[in-house]
C-alpha cells in the first residue's frame, strides 16, 4: 500500500512506524533532499530523540546549521560523521563530531558511526529514540562499487537495528540505473519516494 503526501499537506508517515531502515529516493538538486531527510529525522520530537548523521556533502557545521534553521531546536544528543572534509568542528556541545578524511575508507566510517551509535544507545533510556541519516548513498557510490557499498550498508543497517534506531538513507534515483536501485532496495524495510514537486510515496 502506498500513500501520497507532501510537506505542505500534512505528511502522514505512520506507515514507517515498524521500519528500522528506510531508503529515501529524492533528487539531489537544491535543498529538497536535505529537507526530506530532516522531515524524516524529526518524525519523533527532537527533545526525545538522539540524532546522528553521516554526511559526504556538507561539513559537520554546515549540516548542524541546516538542522538549526529547519528544526529550530536541539536534539537530546547529536552526532555527525563528517566524510572527506578538513574542518570537522561544531561550536555546540550537543553535537559530537567524528571526521573521516578518506571517503573510500568504509572501515573507518563504520568504526566512527558504530562508536557514536553505541554511545547514544548506552546513554538513551527507553523513552528516547535514535534517528540516523546517511547522506548519501549516491555519494558513497562515487567511492565504492555497488558490491562493496552493499556489504557496507548491510552492516550499517544491521547496527541501526541492533540499537533499536531508525535509519534514513538518501539516494538520487536519477543518478543510478534500475538494477542498482533494485539491488539496494533489498536492504531496506520501506522506501520513500519524493519527486521534484515534493509529492511523497511510501512503499512497504
């Protein structure tokens, strides 16, 4: 069953309640992808949520600034794994930042991500949520072939599930062929498709 939605007409994302890992298909142009990711990350109130992001496309400070502008409130705890950037600092103690300078170092990315996830899981009582954003698979596939990326994402999705978190993984569907998208979809519990007009379709 699919539903149509858009940010301006009261998105109902309740179909994702039982999904641990969600593939987000959204164009890369402009801020639409970032806004869609943050819409999903804030399905639960930020004041009840630990928020973690892996970003290839922004510095940690840029990502946090975009969060602040879009959400206008801090999460309980925040974390950013900053990929391929030199300036990894964030002037806000709520946000822990890890930097991996080599975008091809999937082992290093996995280690830093796992450490932040485990730190949040240990600190978070049952009343708190853990929400994770991966930005983006399209960027990942610039540094790893599909087979290697699939294995990496298989490990990441498993770790998110282990800590009872919810992960959202952005990809630009226009940048990949159907076979690549079909292969990747097998890793996820649900798919959210956002078109250029901000119409949302949720597929289980």
